[in-house]
C-alpha cells in the first residue's frame, strides 16, 4: 500500500496520451500546432496529423495495444467502439504496424443500427467519426481509444459529444462578452466545468445470475423490503467491508491509470450502495471520464465476484442512485465566475452571472426537467430520497438575504445601515458551503458552483450539461445585448440585476423540497411539476427549447426533434422489456413455485387432518395463497392483454405505457410480493432482498 501511494503520481494517467506525453514525443512544431488546434480551433495539416498518429501508435504499442478504435457516444446513452488492428501486410507473409493521420482523424463506422430519431433512413448506413483533439486518447484492453464525435453522412450530430462541445463554445462566447464589459481583456476562453458524483450498488454475481429481472432490466421487478434496510443509518459513511474495499482499491487504480480523477469513495445510505466522486474538470473531459468510470466499475466488479448496478432504483423501498452534477464556469486565467469576489467589481460580476443562472433556470424549467427524464429516474424523483420533480434553486441563507436586499432595496440583514449598491459595496463574506446543504433541492448553490442533483445514476451527463451551458449562454447573450448599449454601465447594471432577481425570485426556494406543502407552494408560484417522463418528454421540443438550442448553434431543429423521439422510444422499449420480463418470471418461475408449495401444503393438511391436528397455519395460509395466486394469474393475463394494445405512435405509446402498463405491473407486483412473504423460502424461485442487499 505504501509503495502504491509512492508511485501514484507515476501511475496516474500512465495509459493516457496526454499533453505531457505529447510534448515529449512530438516535434515542437507539431505540438504547437496541436495546441493551436485546441485553443483557437485551427485545423491540423495532414503532415502534423501523421506525426501525431505515428507517435500515438508507437506509444500505444508500448502499452500493449494491438488495435485502435474511434470511441464515440451515440444517442443510446452508452459508448460505442469498432476495433481495427494496426497490422498492414507488406508482402512475403509479413506485416507492419501502421496507423496514419487519416485513420486518426476520421473513421467510418456503420451507423444503421444506432438511433437517429428519423434524421436518416435505416438503409443510409454511413456515419463518420472525427477525432476530438481536446480529449486525450488512452489505452484500455489492448486497444488505443480515440475519443471522437459521430456525425451522419449529411452532417447531423448522431452523438452526445458534438452538441456538448457546441454548447461549451456558446457559453464561452457569451461569457467573454460579459467579461469585456467588466474590463477583462485577458480571458480568451471560458470553460464549463463539472464534477459528477456517481452512486452505484454492488451485489453478488452468483445471486445476480439467479434474477432474470436484474439481468434483463437492471432492477428487481419483485421483492419485499428486508427486515433491516437503511433505518439505522449505519451503512452511510460506515466502515467499508474488506471485499468492497478491495474492489474500490482496484477500481481507483484502473481509473487513475486512465486519467480519471477518482477522489472520494464511501458507503452510501442504502445497504450495498456506494459512491465515487471525481475532482472537478472541464465538462467534456468530465463526460468522457464518467463514461469510462461506469464501464470500469462494471468490469472491476466482475473480477471481484460482484455485479455493479447503475440503475436508478434497483430495489424498491430503499434509496436509489443518482449522479450529482456540480456545475460552474471558469476562465482560462483561473477564475471561477460563480465565486463571489472580494472587491465591488468582482461582486457585481458575480451577481450578474448569478442573475443569469437564476433567470435561465426559471425560464427553462421544463427543458432542464427533460434532460433527467427516464424510466429509471421516475422511481427516484420526488420519492423522499431525491429532489422532487419540481425545479427550484437553493441559494443558502446568506446569499438569499443578499438577493432579498437587492430586490427590496432594504439594508442587508446583518444590521448594516446601508443598502447594497452593486458595483460599489463589497458583499458580505460568502464562504463556500456557507450554509447547511439542502439535500432536497434539485439545484443547490454550494459556494462556487451549482449542484444539479436530479441526474440518474445510469445516464450520460452530457444532456444536462448541454442544457445548463446553453441556457447560461442565452441569458448572458441577452444581458450583453443590453449592457453593451449602455451609457451608464453601473446604473444600468444595478437595474438589470434587481429586475432579474425580482422577476425570477419564484424559482428560489431554501425550504424542504420533500414536504407536501412545497407542491402547493410551487403551484402558487407557477412552477412546473412534471412528475413523470411521460409528462416531461413532450416538452423536449417545445418552441422555447427549439429557439434556445437552435439560436445558440447547439442543435438544429431536426437534431432536437430526433432526440425527443429517441428518448420516447427508449422509455417505451425499457417499459416493454420490464413488462415482458415480469410476465416471463410470473409464468415460468413464480406461479409454478407457488403451485408446488400449495400442493405440498395441501398434502400436509390432508395428513394432519387424518391425524386430527390441522392448525390455523395450514388452513389460513392455503386460503391466502389460493386467493393471491388467482389474483396474480388474472393480473398476469391483464398485463399480457394490455401489452398487445400498445399504440404504434411513439408518443401515444409513451402515455399508454405510463398510464396502463406501469399500473398493471404495480398490481401484479403487489400480489407476487405478498406471496413471497407466505411461501416457504426453499420454494421461492430466486434470491430475495435480504440475500441481495447483504451479500457483500
């Protein structure tokens, strides 16, 4: 352990073709050309691309790579890769290891089987991958992974990386306009930054293989809460069990080799639940790293006899898993634009960026809600364990008091005699985490960033960050358009900030988001409450959202419409898989098992009756089992029948699955779970929650 810690600096990023490695292996001219490419967007000449490719290939071969792949993020929410070997025949039965600049920069995978949402016909198979030079290549599983974007033949974005990069450009462009108004002439680039905390469950692999629902859907479709769950709160931050600790140690090492900034590890609230949190980085790197992390988590778990579950709600009755996205924006000169400064000008600048964020979240509540809508996340949001489906912002007592004083024009609450004059006074000290963290808030300010807590554990972080970046870009654009025309900057700035906070104060809420009174209060304020994915997704391509994304060059109207359709199709497919899995388990596992138990119970009753000693246990249990078995059979038949009525139109199907199929599944589960409590455990066909949650 001591030796490992000593060599950690050498281990970290050792399988990444990072900037330091490029500087060592490339000529000065090529290295500078690459730097210009990522800072200014300057194109790479073929000669430079060839040199980078040759150096990358040699480095990768030294790391054991025999293949390379253009690694991209299609709209499936996971990553995709096609591997080609470096070998090239040179005659005489010999080969050379070859990799050109053309192969580095561009690939052509078959795009026909990836979702396009109608952007292209199925027979139009051609798609293109293009190297993202801002993301470092890495070696994993004996292949060189080259992060790329993924486009259709006609140029539409078929991935999640392309619009993320576009949104980062948009927020940078508009932020710089604002900074110039405050006299900042040095900043050339503003970068959206985030750090996604990742929650997950670990279950024993042998037990997992006995659960068809876990294998097919990632969650349990049947099961009762165990006698002991998370009630004693003894798992959260508790001592990590040796087997899990070994997994976490192995996981850290694998992530560190790949340059993933895994920082924190601990037990989460629910039994068998854990969390990994990384160090803050730019949104593009953070997105890539999170995709890598989810993949490595599963592979390392397999080595340790575990299965890593990333579903948002693997087990009913215990906390599910989320992914808290800590978002901010910073300059290339090292300044965090959401951190209050120590001078009047810095305070004024901070308040303007804060006002833009508050205004944006209020105006685009539905857009943000859509980015976290999924079949899995529907089980979490609003379930007394995660933020409610209502979007609101938590500022903390100190900052909310500042905003209140600006809106009302009254003295700041600390007893000061004067009002806060934006651009003149220094704000009261607002340290990071200046107030108790509000775990019920969907969007909590934590001193220099906002924590977007609604993300599901299995989802890509790209969608939510694309939305945050684009919304911020739009609001800053509107602010810049006004202030650039101002003849009295300080006076107009103060008016703009006050007006913005006044008009959008409704989105600020510091209270308990779990309390039922908040739902009524939010309704009075006019806030959206899109409880389910079926409620949220139709808003994905609202005119307001289309204008937002298209106006900032992040999506075309067609790309946005396609994504809405893909999300609807994905939801429908997941519910259909769950329903069919449930039917299969009821018919082929639960009912036969219950029937066997009932038959043996009746035989025992006959024997006891002949002896004159039948007890209430046998008679009452047999009656309950018979009633529940009949109910389950009827519910199974209804679910099967209703599955045959699913509308063909994806949007009608979305509503139908939510309203009809999910309700059918709920009814069937109630009967099955009641039977689980009655049937002798030796008859029950698969492991129960007590087995799964306490198998570590």
